[in-house]
C-alpha cells in the first residue's frame, strides 16, 4: 500500500473528532467514516434508496432525508436489521474511503473509524490509534453531547468492542481524560512518529 494509513478509533464520546482535528492542524488529511457514511445515505444516493425500499417511508424526514433517530431505534433493537444495514452500507463506505485515501496528498492519512476493529477495517491500515477514556466519562459525555438517555448510550457502548479489546489491539493509545494541552502534546509526538514511519520525516 503506497499510502501510510493510521486508523483512529475509540468508543462513542471518547473524543475521536477532537484528536482527528489536531492531526488535521498538522496538515494531515482525514478520511472520516461517519462523514462518508452520511454521503452514502444522502438524498439521491443509492444507499438511501435501498434503505427506504427495505424499511419504508417511516425512516424518512419530511424533506426526504434519512431520519437517523428512527433508523437507529429500529436497528439497535433488532440485530437482524442491523446486520442487513451493515451489509448494505459497509462495502459502499469502504470503497469511498479508499478512494479518498488514494487522492490524499499529505505525508500520511488518518482514517477515522468508530468501528475500526468491529468491521475489520483495521486490515486496511498500517497502524491503529485508540482514543481511550473511562466508560463513566464516555456515558457522561455522550449523554450531554447527543441528548440521549442512559439506555441508548449503554446499547451503543455494548454494541462496540470492549475497552479492553480495543486497547489490546491498539498500536498506539491516546489517553483523553486530561487537559487539551496534554492531548495536543500527545498528538504532536505521534505526528512525528507517523512522519518517521511513513518515511516522510
């Protein structure tokens, strides 16, 4: 693989976006699975057409866009439907992410993927970086940010790999429980390391 790719992951509410943006400040291209996932279900996209055919109009908002809350409710409570949705969207998302990686011009690329290990996307990257926080902090941040209840947050956390599993698979770990200045120092150190590993230092 000609591009050096770092897979950035972490549980919901761990601060992946904050960390990714600090790498972007260093001029590194980000390929964000969540943004790509949005594109493949945007109005007019093939993904949305197939979801609508499968679930019906109940998962659409009045303007014809995807009602994410309704879809999330449907699939999180029904493993079979979640599996169907994953099988539809994951190949579309993977293909688009690889296209974006190929067109990136930075020294290396950060691929931001919430379910990096769960979806086997760690096979596409050279190194994995996990943003780690405690489950308590995870719940607290997610409930504040997304205005969801504890039950929904717990469902989401339970559908992801455990903290221990992520840490065991990680090549690098960023502890995001402290100050932003500490986080910036950690990112800068890793940036230098990745420049070195990618042969661009």
